C-alpha cells in the first residue's frame, strides 16, 4: 500500500471523484469544455495529493498539496456554474459542495502541518 492510500483525505477524495465523474459521464448535455475542466480539476486533486505525499521535503509536499487545494476551488467554481445553468439537482449539488469543503479543510490541515 502506498502512503497516500492510508490518508483519510485520500479516501474522501476517492469517493467524491467517483460520484462526480459518474455525474459528468452520465450527462451528455453538459458542455464539453465544462466536462473536460471538471474532470481535470477533480483528477488534479487526487494526483497532486499522491505526488505530494511521495515527495521527500516538507516544502515539496506543501507545494503539491497547495496545488491540490487550488484544484478543489476550481472544481467548486465549475460546480456552481453547473448549478446556475440548472444542470444539477440541489441535493446532489449540496452533496458535492460539502465533500469539496471537507477535502479543502483536510488539505489545509495537512498544508499547515508542513509549515515551519
């Protein structure tokens, strides 16, 4: 098992990614650009967490976690756009939003733990 797989935040991200990607793949009416950016942002969260966890210095770890958190913000902005376009139900919007918020807080805690 890899170190990042042991993290609680990884488990939360994995569940969120599965739900979001299933939503994106099952909605052919979503604009292709929105779909692509949302997929990229979601994958960036987990990929930067994994890469950062594998780095050796605290500065490197913090850098990749900061990028992962930025991708959370990007995904939330896309989610809100999709909501404003009326392309997602309120219940699902809230579920995704709350998950992103939890991920953001968890990543922030990790980032702060690597600060001097």
